[in-house]
C-alpha cells in the first residue's frame, strides 16, 4: 500500500516535472560583425524551421543529421529569432550531407574567401553546425565575423555601478581560457598585463562598454551605471 502510494506519487511528480518537448529557452545571443555588434541580448528560441535565400526551408531543431533525438532550441534557431525580432537579415547555404546551414552573411556582413562566420557556444567552437547544436537556458551563443584563428575572444567584466569622476577597474580576459588579455582598449584606455583597465566617467548614466583588440573578437557589452 505504502509502496504503491509512493510510486503513484513518484509517477505524478515525474509526469509534472517532465518538460514539454521543444519548450524553448532564453539564451544570450551575440553577433559580432566586422565593424559593429549586430545583436547582443537575451532571446527566446525554440527549434523551428528556418528559411534562407540561398539554402531554402529546413528544420533547425537539433535533430538535424540525427545529432539529437528530441527537437530543441539551437544556435541557428536563436539567430533566426533575433533576425525577425530586430529586423536584420542573414543568409546561409544548405549542405545535405550535414543537414545544416552554413551561415554566409549576417546583417550585411558577408563572408569572403578568407573571412567566415564562426559559431561559439559558451566561448567554445561548436563541433557541429548551428542547427545541429542544441542550446540550454542561459547559454552564451556567439556568431563572429572572421571568427576563425583570432588571437582572443574577448570577455569584459567589472562592477555594474561606479561613481562619477572616480576610476573604476575592469578586467579583459580571453573567454575561452580565462587568461588576462593585455592591449585591449575599453573607452579609450588600454588593458595592462593583468587585463586590468581603469576608466573614469565624468557624466552620469549608463555607459555601454566593450573591449576591442585588432587581432581579436570584441567583447560582450558591460553596462555600468555611473552614479553621483
Ligand atoms: C521543415 O523542414 C523539413 C525539412 O527539413 C520539411 O520536411 C518540412 O516540411 C518543413 N516544415 C514546414 C512546416 O515547413
Ligand atoms: C526591415 O528591414 C527591411 C530591409 O532593410 C525594410 O525594408 C523593412 O521596412 C523593415 N521592417 C521593419 C518592420 O522595420
């Protein structure tokens, strides 16, 4: 009696706890173009069909090429949702052997013979294409133009609040390795050997900061509220 009651309870919990298929997720999507950030922010996505001019209409839910058993949100489904939300274009050719798109252009930045769009998930190159690679809540997805063989994939961190006319120290690291990056510029200042950069603001409000270095992919945006 006790056993059957507890197993009933357990099966009820399991039934309620099991997420519905392809429930979707909010991910942090960042698209670093050649000269500018094309998109950066949270986006809700679930696996769905994606249509591109050069590639046509194909599923994009991680079951591509039998990479996953169940459909779910992917890197490229997030790109597609962001492009619709913010009205920027992207294109990709479709490769039947991978059952996936190869992204060729985003927001007007089109690949060349030597510069391609790379996809990184949590600062690591994805081992498979963007419709095969499923993502989870809170994942960091990065599409980077000319994104292969760069010195660093920059990450900028620091306090969210700082006082006016007082120096605030930020840190530039390589997102993949966590090591300090020297020689990156943030708000006109340059990071030192420990990746530290000191910046001072004379006006109030929110400052949107990014770290850049010519041989590297620019960083995430750090928003600092400057208060009196
Ligand atoms: C989605 O794409 C698949 C091919 O990957 C196709 O068979 C299916 O018909 C498409 N579904 C819709 C609703 O367009
Ligand atoms: C989206 O962008 C296209 C091309 O730039 C433009 O023609 C269209 O009006 C835009 N739509 C919205 C809703 O902004």
